[in-house]
């Protein structure tokens, strides 16, 4: 809890390849009262994994994990981005709760960032949506690049555009490799304060941004469910509704996490390509990045 408010993590899941990392960080954070796993996959092995994970956690923490099946396909086939809209219902959202929407491929949570985000959310009710400061996420990566966080690469990498959709970063496994390698080296050297140089960044122009790690009040979400016609939840929560309601969103700069990859980055070979990116004279394999995050989290690397 934060103050008198319950804190619930909601996660559209689940890719078992990534889940052990974020599971570790969630279970280590005592302010989290509940973890809702929204089963947004049709892969039998992933579904089996989620049920086994929920049962194992609930055996020692009864009722902590709620597995929720997609209630309908009115906004998209199960497993799609659009289907996530169906999970936002009065059955999953309580007006008195703070919600942390966390993607299953958040691969590093720095310095209790779940707690930091929830506390910032509680302390700043004026914002509609609060996003964490995410690595490999268009808008946040743009700011991090301007602050000198990314290492030099040849040819020189331009600042990721002020966008989470359609900008170069969204499609580029090379840019993702540079960003993650820069972050991992900073983490290993204890230099991550340079990645969170600001407390807040208010978004007056209501730009679209990634919501892989964000927070909202249950009361705000319940207010809009009946008005939400099923647009992509990222577009609706970052652009459409803030403009309609006259409320701005904000980045909580101290809540620093690493987001692994966009779908187009994976399709560009981020997890499997065998060639190298040269960063400050050092050759880096993008396919090694996930195991480096596993090691950082104290989890056994895998093939």
C-alpha cells in the first residue's frame, strides 16, 4: 500500500521468455498488494506457464495473483494489442486503488522504481497518467539521449524522435542495442543517476508515448470506461482522453526501468541476429542483451 491506497500491478501477459525477470522485481516490492495477470496470449505453453506461476506464488501468498482471461474479443483477437482494451472493466478496476500497468518485458527495475512510481502517482493527483522513465521507449529515450546517456556509435546515432510510434527507434534493433548496452554498463558501474536527472517532465502537448510502465488511479479509469470505444489503450490514455479532459500526463523521472523491445525491433533481429554493433570500439551482440539483464537480476541465463 501507499498511504491508505491499495497498489495493484496489472500486466497483459505473458511471454514466458521474459516473465521471470519482472516476476522477481514484483515479488521483492512490499508495497504491491495484488498482481493481476491479464492472459492475453493464445500460446498453450505460455498459458500453462502463467497458471503454474500464479499457483506457485499464491501457495505462499494467498490471493496475491489474479489470473484474468480475456472477457471478450470486441476490440481484437486474444493476443493482440487491441484485445487489451477488453480487460479494463469494473471487475478489474477499483476506484480506491493505484494501478501500475507493467509490461511483461520490463527487464530491469532500478532502485525500487515500482514504489517510486506509485508514490509519485499518489502525491500528484493532478495528472491523468504518470509514466516511468523507461529505457528503450521513444519519448524517454529522446530525453536520455539529450542528457548524454547513450554511448557513441559509428555512424553517430541521432536522438530518437519525440515519439513512441513511427520514429526510428521503434523499428531499429541497432538503436535498441546501443541504448541497452549503454544502460547495462551504467548499471554495472553504478552510474544510473545520470539516467534520471529530472524529477518530473510534464507533457503539455499530450504527445503519444509508451505505457509499458505507467500508473493511474482506479477512479480515473472507471470514469472513462463507458466513454472509451476501444481505441488502442496507448493512444487513448496518452493522447485522446487527456485532450478531451483537459488534463496533462507526466514522466516520473526517478522511476527508472528498462523496457526490452518493441515488436518491430524483435522482427528486425534484436534477439537473434549474429552480426555486431560497434559501440565505442567494442563489438556488442544484440542477442546477448536479455541474458545480461537476467544476470543483473540474479536469474540464471538461458539459451
